[in-house]
């Protein structure tokens, strides 16, 4: 059975400009947010009728402009940033300062099972270390020295292992991107 939806058929250049203005974005910032090019936004702002997914997205953003804030990436607060991913989706961004032993997280999903620290909003540094270790093979693993040698690592260090393996586990679609 076909499902019908109420949808916006098209938007105008004025609606695109008004939305961009309401969000306080330049054409370049709006393009980056939408994942398109700046020339695409420029073209929309010169067209009388714009159809396609942008019509629906414009409608959704007009209804709830806070959707943009929900996806905003805060400035990096520590020397190390980890992106905890599920396939291509960002679940949690973790800023960690190893020297000060401080951690700050930003969750980008409401699904507690997909967050790096579940329901914990302010993890301790110890919880951060436990999280890193959970994305590696166990410290007590049989023939660990052979695995470390294969990874070209001198000793067991969860962060170094994650940098080599992206924290990927068998039968698991979660992984970690490390940004220094």
C-alpha cells in the first residue's frame, strides 16, 4: 500500500535567503551544512522555483531551526578529538586531554545504545580509558605480543591500537576516527 505524505513541492529564492538569514549563515556555511557546493546555494538564490530534497529540508528547518544547533560541532577543547562512529554516522565526539586527564563529550544521537558512554553525559577520565580499552583486544589476550608486532606497536596502549585499527571489532559497525 502506498503511503502519502504532506510535502512542500518547491521553495523560492526568497525562502532560501530568508532561511539562511534566520540561521545566520553565509552561502558557504549553508552549503557546508547541507553538504552541497556554494555555487548550488547561489543558483538556488537566483531561481524562482527550487524542487527536490531542499524543499523538504527548508520546510523542516523553518519549523525547527534548532536542528542546525543540534548538529553544530563545538570548537575543539583538547589536543585530541575522537569521533565515535556507527558506519558513516557520528554518534559521539570526544575531546580528551591526556596531560590534564580531562574528557568532554558531545552526543549526536539520542539512542543511548549508540553513544560512546551510553547515558553518561560527563564521563570521568577513568571511564574514558575504559571506553578506549573496550574498543581494543583484551590486555590478557593470548599471543598479544604477536598482535602488537603485527600492528608495529612496542607495547599495549589502547589509543595507539585504535589509531592503527580504528577501534574496529569483528561483527561490529562502530569505529573511531582519531584527530590530533
